[in-house]
C-alpha cells in the first residue's frame, strides 16, 4: 500500500484533518474514511470503481443511504454500527470550485462540505443538462458504533447544540455556492430542506430545554443569510418540502412532535421565532 501519514501539531477537528489531506493529495479521486469507518462492501466498491472509470465526467459519487436499517443491509456481516454511507469526489472538482471544509465549528462540518458539493453539482447540471452527482444505490462503508467516542460520551452537549455548528456550516456552503454563481432556484430548493432540518434539531432542544440559545444562534445565522438570498419565501413549495421530508423521515404525514404531552412548537412557530430574533 502507498500510504502517507501526516501528523498535525494540534487537534483541529475532523473537518480540518480531512482538508489537510485534501490539500496534500494529487490523485484523480478522493474518499474520506474517518476513525471507525470501515470499507465493508468490497464487491460494491469494485462495482463503483468500474462505474467511475466509465463515467469520468461525474464529479461526486454518493454511495448508499445513510442510517439505512439493518434489515436492508444485504451482504453486510460485522459489528454493530451507526450508519452506512460513503462518497467519492473528483479532486479537481473540489479544487476548481474551491469547495472546502469550514475552518471552525466542528459539528456538522461534513454537512456543510457535502451541501456545497450538491449545490455546485446542481448548478453544473442546470447549465450542461448532464449528470454531475451520481447516487450509487449500494453502500460501501460502515461507521462503527463507538460508545466511547467523544460525541457519544458527550452526547447531551452534541445533541442539543448541533444546530450551532450546522447553521454556520450551511452558511459556509451558501457562500461557496454564491461564489460559483449557483442559481437562486437551486439555493431556494436546498435551503428549504435545511431550514426544516434546523427545525427538527431545534425542536429537540426545545422539548428537553437544553442548549436552546446555542441552537437558536446557529438557526438564526442560517436564516438571516438564506433570507438575504431568498427574501420572499414560496410558502407553497416550503410546505410541500416540509411534508415530503416528514414522510421520508417518519413515514407519516403529520406535524412533527417527539411527545404529544409537550406543547408543540410548529414549524411556522419556529419561523416566527427566527423572524423575531432576526429583528433584535
């Protein structure tokens, strides 16, 4: 194996470790395997590599579906794990469009990076009418479930303040998109999905009354920047995206709530709250 090991002088989080490796790579393609990630589907991986060789113009190959249930993991035999996933990127795509991991905010750093990839790929597809991001239906890696990891040990802080890092990472992706001339219709479509994700995370902080202000800060940061790009929301489209996501995540078209005994904070209440905070 041809391996180069870099030892960073300090712990800057997974995003900056990946970025350092990305900056010092000169291959055609790059894939990230974090600590605990395992290449668990070698047959699928070989199939994917054959697909890459036959379609060199595709910029990103997204493999499998995150958090897929055990019953659907055909061919997987191994230890208990958190999710299965995997992405392979053309390195020149990342460098040509200056797609990087955010330098701060450890939480959700991969979400910001991958959203930037999706936004730029969607814009390239709009211009060329050719596929730029390919959803390979089979997984190639698993993330092993480690109860002793930092985020698992400190799950309370991580869980209830995830919006803080998520909001800043979404803005990071938005800045990359704007710098590459991504059309407002693409930003709007993805932006509604992100707004709903922020709501879901915030609702959990709201229910358990933990990390509310920190979570709200990240939400407000995204909302302010997104609204600058899309000042007038398309409520009909936003409502459709909301119900589609709820069906996909919870298999039922209902208002989101963890526990019906706790007063609901509807999605529209959340938007009103962000409007109020944005005026302060």
